[in-house]
């Protein structure tokens, strides 16, 4: 088991990505502390993990609330004795921030994803790092998207938000890696099983008349494999990056675009 004995906190565990990562981490032996802004979906994931033989506890935590995150992390330390992995899979509903041309977008709509995504990543990373420094080890992780590196129309501030998260990954690593803490990100191309891709499809459908199937085929045509990545594949990559097998990787965002983006 690649994560046997590791203690992991996952923020946004009730979402598709957070839930997939939770299951993958549990299969590899991690003890999980799952959080989300809404408790019910987090509890559902925790029950699935436990029923499959894993270890998971659920808690309602707003990852933009510093006091709530700090108190929860302290409870993790009190219960498990350490923190090895912090995984931020927090998402922002895209329905109100996608589909509007930049020249028509008001500044509040534009700023919302930038402020929200960067603040939650910074907050959870900073508070996790404070606990990890004592053991001189740990892994801080997040998820971004191709928007960080490619010009894509009708996405408002989402692209700048993803780029900012990747820049923060590098800056966190520059300060924390000398203290034994790795900071890494994952950048999948498009995951049809997530609500995020479905929300991204809506403005494209209105603009071009594409069906959901045609939209997926369009995205898949840009990959080398002519298909899109699955949640399970993304989660398996997360397991490796969180494990000691990836000890030489920090300050980087892993390209999981299946060839649609050249690094």
C-alpha cells in the first residue's frame, strides 16, 4: 500500500474529484479526514470508504473559514497524531462565472473565482504546513485545469484563477521544500464525470449548438489517446504524487492532459 500509515485531509471531499481521491487514498492505506462545506455528501463518501474497509471521518468545514479549518486540523492532530497529506479539491459553482464574454463581464464576476480558489488553497496549505513543519515532512496538493495554460473563451476569471493556483504551488514549494514538505498539483484535461465539465459545456452548447456527446468528442480529439481521462486515472495519479515514491517531485503541476497540452 503506497499510503499505508499516512494521515490525509481532503477538502471538497463531497465532490466528484474529492470523492475519487478519497477512495483511491483509502485503497492505498491512508487514514482519511474528509471535509466539505455541506456535510451530507461528505458523510456519503466516508460511509462508502468505510464499507469498503477503509478509514474515514467526515466533518463540515468551510475551507474559506480560517478558524474552522484551523480547529479541524487541530482535531486531526489530536486524533491521529500527525498530518501527512493535505488535498484541496474545493470547487466553485461555475454557472454564474462562465459563458459571458470578458468585455461584458463585471469585475465582481471576474474576481470571484480568482479570490475564492486562491484563498482556499492558500488557507488550507498554510495551516497544513504549520502542522507538517514539526515532522519535517508532508505533501500539499491541489487540482487545476488546462485553463491555466491555454486561452479559452467564455471562462471569465477561471483561467487566471487556475494560473494563480499553479503559481502558488511553486511559491509554497520554494519556501516549504527545504523543510521537507512537498507541494504539487494535478492538471487534468477534462473529466466527463464531474459537474465542472458539464457546467463548462453549457455556454459552448448555446454558442455552437453542440450536444454533450459532441462536446466530449471535441475535447477528446485534442488528446493523443483520442479520449478523456477518467476520475479513477486522475485519482491514481494523485496517489502516486502523495506517496514517498514521488519524493523527487515538488513545485510542479503534473500534466494529466493526455497530450492535449505540450509541456
